[in-house]
C-alpha cells in the first residue's frame, strides 16, 4: 500500500496536469498549447500576428512589450506564459498557421529580442493597440507608433 504522502503527491500532480490540459491559465498554469512551444516560437507568433508583418520595427516593439511583461511579476514569467494569456494578444496567436514571408522576419526578430535587443521607443510600455484607435481613458500615455500599433504605458 502506498504511503499517504505518495497518494497526495500523485493526486496533486494529476490535478495540475488536468488543469493544464483544460487550459486553466486563470489558475496560473500555462495552457498545454503554450507548454509545447519554445519561447522563440511563442515570441515569433506574437510578433507575426500582432505587427505589420513587413515591419522589423513593429516586430521589435511587440517583442519588447512581451519581454517587459515577462519581467513584471504581475504577468507570467515566461514568454509562452505571457503570449498564451487569454484575451491579451491576437485571437489564435498560439494556434493559427503562419503562412507568409513574415515568418522569416519574425524568426529573425524574435532571435534578436531573445538575445536582449529592445525597441528604445517602447521603454517600459506593456500595452499596445491598433494604430488610429482612440479611447476616452486618461491613463494611457502613448510612447510609440510602429508596425501598425500604438504602444502605451498605463499610469
């Protein structure tokens, strides 16, 4: 008969696995989709789907926002955890196919970001939205427009 500690440990492990398979990121666990991808692929996906695919500047800015979030304790501490958070990035960012020549640029730019390069105009911004949209909030301090997006710091 297994010890009570072994049974409890097995139950906890199985429970965590079930939450991950169910995609329960609200409990702080990344979804199974995010767990299967490397940080580079997750970053590539965010850059590819969130920026003008022909803009290295826009991709670098999106990558900088992802890394700013990784460095902030209010967000998951991995690239895939940040990119895989529900309702934060483009719908299907972790699962849609990347099909055009923008993949090559996203691959190149994600490598540069993972090696430490950051967009100087983004600074500490952790948010962005499509350029040209305006919201009635006075806590959005805009710092940059790049790759079809406007980047801002919440104050």
